[in-house]
């Protein structure tokens, strides 16, 4: 496929880079590069070295200074020479997730007139607060914008829904004939990149940072101690700098620096373009415009416009950008860009009759999921990524620089940054260039697509599968993908449905033909709604079967690690916030915390048989597959930091995992194994070895859906046999296959928490209503990571609390809904699913109080949830709406 793709690209004319001296007059943000030059003697030591002099690098340097760290920034040319200098610089306050919105909000706090940077430096950041308009051409897009508007109420971002005529009044030059409605955000605007970086660099140096330009990094020095590779220095053309921390903020050049440290950097550069028009009469002070349906944007540029977008057939740079490329542009390919200019003309027709002042076509880096790459690499301690910003670097720079500084200095973040975490990908993905290329292409093409919470990718599917994959596919399984691993989503009602994933068709790009028939793509299309999907009742049937009979879930994509060594008990004691002292045979659900008491992971830890070779304690850890690589990194880092004598072995692919849940689960297992499964002999939160179908299986009495049930941990080569044995035994009891969509519903109505939704790095167990997880351990003298923060929080009280909201509404909740108490917005919905057993939407979200959350305050208010502009009453509780007495888990069915 890569060979074919290169062949397709080679048919396009090669466009050589033009350098600054040739284009300075044409590019709106270019300045005499000496204005941003920072010449300085190269130091021999630095606490932190930041590589890259663009908006991200300078923001990171500034935020390091705020934390008292005097960082050193290295730039191979002059500041902004990479992609920053030609950026369009647009800032949109609202995004369809809380992380983006938070980091953008911090950027705005930095750059507004009288904002943080101006207060420190006296320098203007070049922010033009001219507002922004999102154009909706249909009801579905309008619903998406109403979702953003609702979330904006929590963020204190004022927005206004405008009719086509009202939009015309605000923007007289806009064609509104095909406009359904628009969303106007006065807080939006655009930044002049050079002015912004000039102010940031001044702020960084005022706080003790140092900037050295015209300094090329030639190598990253490392050494291996305690089995981990770590940074020791940075080699440059001017000499060696000793340091233990390097932050790679080099954008499209990130892979070059990463390779020096032996680290993956999964991004792909694209040629990304916009054009600048001549002056347009009447355009003065107009808001910026983003029309997602046309895949176009229009930015106010003086008395003209910069116009561009995201074309369906983009120009890839699969071999990267030249190392010495600086202040450079490519010749614009009008065959590619024509799509964008036609879209912009449709929205603002006068552009067709307006001359062009300049064309700007430069490299921009894009990632496999259109999110940046931030954080410390698991492959090299002290090497942090801060690149891959998907043409949003200016907008995200403020908050991302803050969080990079937090990572490097504090070892954690102030908000949940998992969606940006460089370790969110599995190495099987990042080391596969075809995967990185295809997924990054799809992310680019779908950049302006509507965001539906259950959407899935089409590129590079079936890359990581377990041995049950084909068996479940034949039974109608519609798969989801997490970390490249296929997991069951739900099972189509017609079991002969063909749901195979076909080879990626590149959406018709590069000589490929779009698949004319593609049933799996059709299944995804059924999700493209803000209403209930066509398979709503299918998922409901799986959920009801679990509550009434039995359901079998394939959870083999879970991470599965073995910890062993002289300090194994000490490791789990320090890592986990719960007591891990039940002895062999015990299994504990727990969380791993950070120093602030926030949840870094939820997982189960089982004390199993001693290591046969050494006799040392051995623990078996199972954690969610979507974050398992990151979880393993957290474990390894804590072992390294504390110098524990303990090894971690990843056996995720060597074991399968089935979960049998429901009232009939005990009867099914009793018919195929010899173990006594009574409550007395096999209590909840314990495990035993058994034999099923002639294979050794580890049974764990656990549930994530609130039913009597067991997990079956099985060697992968026996997974199919054991699955068939269980299904055959369960047939008389009405057993069904079930997937993660049913788990979402069942766990939500039972109150079982999802990591990254209910519990996150920026929420503590106390705030999540999980004090039971930590209370007993806090009463002991056993130290654990986050203990001090929790003790302090117990003393001072919490200011936010996770609550459950039952909402009867004609449409499903889809997260980001604003939660109001007695008319005041106090929080937002972070997780939701329809609860089939309780007959309504079940949402979970954190509500906040400026001083202290008290239970009588929580219980006394009248609550409402706003979903896409409509307000619905909500019944709020601290307990789960289904089986609050927890009887079913104990096998007690009334």
C-alpha cells in the first residue's frame, strides 16, 4: 500500500520550497527574522531543554519559568521558522471535548488585551478579538453546534444562535441561501503568530529562560540504568548540553529529533494551504467564519480574507520535511486547493471577483487521531513530546505549554490530558508506518466531519485481533477499535450480516476507488445521528439478556501484566489506593493515583501463585485495553522512581478474557467446571484456577455490569475452545453474545465508573464518590502515591462531586450537556448512556461549589440538564439507580 501511495504522489509535480527572502512580501505574518532572534552563549547544563522555537516551544519555556524552572530553548534557525510563522492563527473557543476547550481557554487568558502575557511584558500578543461564526447547512450540524453552545454555558463562553437573516445582518457579504442557522461566538478571534511568539519569548526570558537560535540539535545522549533508557544530554553543532529532560516541540520535524532518542513520533506532514485576497470593501471587522459542511474557513486579514480548508484529497509528505527547511513555502497546487476556493466562493461570493495577494502553502503535521502528541515517552525517560498539532498549534499552544511544564516538573497534569498523551497509542500502531500514514490521512480528511460519540475509523482496521475475532464476526459482531485492537461493540440482529472491515480506500484519493458497497461502513453510518440509532433496541436486547439470563462478553483486548520480585508487594502497596493485602487468592478493584490524588488508572490486582523460579510474590494486573500501554508506563515509572526491585511482564496478547455475567452465570459454570461456586467457597473479589473444556482457566468473581458473574482468564490458544464450551452450556439458559455498547449501559445504571470519563487524572476518589476505595487504607500507616493529597482533601473538603442524573428525554444525551442547579450552571455531563433497566437516560457528571460540597446542598437543589438547546428535569442522586443495595452481585435475586 505504501508503494502504491508513493507512486500516486510521484505523479504530482514536485514543488520546491521557496525561502523567506522570496516570499516575505506575500505572507501576512512574516517579519524581518532578526526581530525574533535571540543569540546567546550555549550553556553546558540545563534543567530542561526545549527544542523548537515556535508557539509551542515558547509557551512551554514560559510555563516552565512560572514553575521556577529556568529552561533552555534551542532553535535551529530563528524563532517561528518552522510552521508557526505562516499559521492562519485562528482561535475558536468551543470544541467538542473538554480538553481542547480548556487548553484554548488558557491560550485566550494569555493573549487577550490586558491578559497574562501583556501584564508581565507590556507587549501586545497580536490577538484580534473579531469573533467567530460556525455555519450549519443542515439540522444535524446545527444540533452539533447547539451541543457546543450548551457546553459553553459551563465554560462561561457566551454564544448566540442566529437565523440566516440575522447572520446576514452580522456578515452582509455572506451567502445564506443554503444556511440552516449559525452559531456566533464573540470571544473568538485570531492571533498574529510572530507577534504572539515575540511576546511569549519575552515572557519566557523574563522568568529566567534562555533562548539560543541558529543551533542545530545533532543528537540526544542517553544511558540505560535500572533497565530504563533515559536522557543525559543534547548534542548540538555548538557543543554538548547536559540535561535530564528534553521537550521536543519541533512540529513536522518531530520525527527527526525523536529518532535521535530511539522514540516513535507518529505524525505525518501534509502540504496545507490558504490564500490571501486583495482588499474587499465591507469586510472590515467581520468575524472569522468556519463552515464545516463546506470544509472551509475564512479569516479576516486586514481589509481582506485568508481563505482555506481541508480538502478531501490532500497532498501528503510521506517522506517528511527537509531538515533544513526554514521560513519556507511550497508552490500551491491549484488542482488540490481548488476544492477549498470553490467552497469559500460559495459562502462569500465576492471572493470570485477579488484578486489574490498571496498564496501560502506550507508543511503542517497531522496525527492518527487529530490530537497532539504530549508527554514523556515510555521508551526513553526524560524525553517529552510536544508536537503533532494538526494545524491548531497557535490555538492550543497556551494550555499545552502549561501542561508540558506540569509533566516535566510535577510528573502529572492539571487537567485530564489522556486524549493528547503520547502513550495513548500501542507500539504495534506507532511502529507501523502504514498505520500512521493511513490513519493520519483519514484524520485530515475527517477534520471537519461531525463528531458523533460512537464513530469509528475505517483506516487500518483488523490490525490487532484476538483469536475469537472471526468466530464473533460470523455471529454478527460489529467491532470497535481501541489502541488498534478490535473489540466487540454490539451484535447485529441479523447474524448473517457481513461486517468485515475492508482495506482502506483512502476516500478515493491517490488513484484508489471508493468501495461501492461496504456493510461495515453502513453500520457506522447508522451512528451518525444525535437521536437514537437504528440498533438501539439491539443493544437493549443484549442488556436485558444480561439482567435476566446471561451474557458473554469478550474483553480480551484488556491489558494483562505480571508483577514479580522481592518488592512486588511493596510496589502494589505504593501504586494502589486500596489495600492489596488479601493474600493469594484475593482480587481487588482499585485505582492508581498521581501525587495530586487524581486517578491515573482503574484496574484489578490479583495476588496469584508465587513465581515458580524464585518464590517471590506475584501479582496479576488487568486494566482497560484502551489505556493499557499508558498504564504499564505508569507502573514502570513508579518502580523506577522508587527504585523497587520488581519486574513487569506484558502478557496482554498471551491471554484472552471472557466475562460471563447474569443470574444464570453460576448454573452455566457449574455445568462445565468442578469448582464449588457458592458464595461461601468462592466469594466476590476472589479468584481460583479451574479446568474448562480441558484447558486451565483462572476464574475471577468480578463484575462490571452489576450482576452475579465471573471473568475467565484464558491462554489465548484455548480461547476459542473455552468460548464454545461456555456458549454451548449457556444455550439452555438463553445466553447471548454481548458487546461494549451494552457494557456502557449496564455499568452506567449500576454506577460503575469508567476511567477517563467518571474518574480521571484531575479527579480524586473522594470527588468521584469512591471514598470506600481509599478509606480503609488511609487509616493504616501504609504509604501510597497520592495519600498526602487525599488526607489534605479530607480535611479541607471537596469542591466538586460526581453525581448521577436520571433524565427522561426524547433524544439521548451525548455528553457535554450543562448541568444546572436552581437555575445556575454548576457542572457538565462527562458520561452518559441509556439505562434499559431503569427506562431513561443515565448521566454522570461533576457538579461544583466555590467553597465546599455538602451533601445537603447536593440533595436540596432542583436540577436540569440542557441537551442541544432543550432543558430537561433531572433526578439527581449519589447512588446508582439500579440495584442500589448491591444484592445481585451477591447472587441475591428478588
